[in-house]
């Protein structure tokens, strides 16, 4: 039986480069070599595409103070053709200037953040007519941008916390300060992994918080902090039979950084337990969250998988925080662990995503 050739793309020109390396290496290690022929493609933090070694399991996160990177001198230069009639991938040997053309069946872009999760690589793959794992161009772009995610959620009657957007070198108006109150979270509008986020408890902290967010994204989201909340998450997975998407059980974020919220260091560099996969929730909260997660996934036209994040207040009110169309995909990440709790092992999850992409193909969804 012919092996399925899977190009796994990892790294990327994003502040989430290292997280993508860890997720991508885990995906590569999970694909059964008897059934899949894996072509690992790395993107450096400057955007150079290179072939990387298939033995990438060492990049998995085991705790510590550093995360992996794709080295610029790691291998042959790679070009992905946007011509649907051509071979998919060209590997160029810099020493001899010879090239090797490789056809692939499907691309698994394990890329977090800009130039990977925001519709850009999805557009390239659509032009090349190569099936790929994950949401399409529009859904990826909309879900990456917290402003437009919130606009669509509000238009559909789903609850979100009060917010405003600060563009360019603008500042927060007095009216918005009065409306939002303190504390607020200041975030890049188009980033993930808790990068560039500051909790502001005094308006004197706002200029520095805006500068921190702008270092990641010129468009900044300023959001009212929902005080005394529990942070809950739910994974969503498309069904192979085309039915309503499956959802994981609701899991709770336990990790809290030095500033009292789930920051980058706690997510990726802490050895402590950061999730509770069987939280005690009142009444029908778990059912409501699972239903809302599936609704958000469908509303935003997502494909394959996602993670939807929520806030739960003391009085039982639920707010949708955000959606992530390519959540962390190491075996120790929240969504894979939640699926394992539901009976879907990590390798099964990865293979299901590949099958979904192959079945769907490219073109309008």
C-alpha cells in the first residue's frame, strides 16, 4: 500500500516560532513511518524555508528555560511551488545548485501565529492545490484577529468581555477608560501563546503596556478584565462523517504566572500541572461550554480542529475569550491531553487530522 506523503511545516516567521517547533516535532514523531512518508520543512524566524532532519523528537518540550529553533543553516533550501500543475516542493542543494522535486499528498502546517495561522500559508497552499490540515484562508484570518473574532461573536449573540481597539500610535480615550474600568488586559490583536500581553491595574502602566503589545502587533486589543473568573477551555474536532463537530470535556487552566494570569512561561516552561481535566463545574456549565465551543467553531467556518477559550464568573456567566485554529500540539499540550482523556490517543488525533485534510482537498469549503 502506497505511503501517504505528508509535508510537516514547523517554525515560522512569528513570535511563536519555538512553540511551533515543539508542536511540529511531536506531529512528526507521531506519524507511523509504515503508513506515512514524512517530509519535514522548517521555516526560520527570518522566513527562510529549509529541509530539516526527520529525527525531531528531541525538540519536544521537557521543561527548562529554552525552546527549540530552526537553524538557518539546517539543510537544503526549500521552495513550495504555487503552480498546481508542478511538483509540489523543490529542494535545492546550495553546494551543487542541483534541485530535487518532491510531490506531496498533504501539508500539515503546524504553525502558530502570523505567517502560518493567519490565512497566509493557507492561501499559498490553495493556489498550489495541495490539501492541508486546518482551517481555510478566511477562517484562519478571522480567528487570528481578536477584533474580528469578537465582532462576529457579538453579531451572533455570543457573550464577550467589553473591549476596544487601539490602532497605530493611538491611545485609549477617557470614555473607553471609564467604560472598561480597571484592571484591563492589553494584548496584540493578532498573536497567541500569551505573548505581548500586560495586565494593567493603574492607567500609568498603559503606555508601557501598549508599547509591549505593539512590539508584536501594531493593532492592540484592550479588554476589560473579568474579575474573579475561572479560565476554561474546550477542544473541537471535525467529524469524518460530516456531522456536528466533536468536543473534548471542558478543562480548566490552573497555571498562573507571577502577574496572576496564564502567561507564556507558565504555559511552556513550567514543569507544574497547568490543567484540571475534571473540574467541578456548577449545573449545566460544562454542557453549555461544549455547545458554545461547537457553535463558535461552526460560526467562524473552521475546519479540522480548534481550541475555544472561555471565562466563567462566580455567578455562572460565561464569556467567550478567543479561538485558536492551531492550538499547541505536543502530547503535553492542553487539547491533545483533553482528547486523550476522551479516548483519542495523540497518534490517532494526528492521523485523523491528516485524513480529514485529504478527504476535503482544496477549493471552496
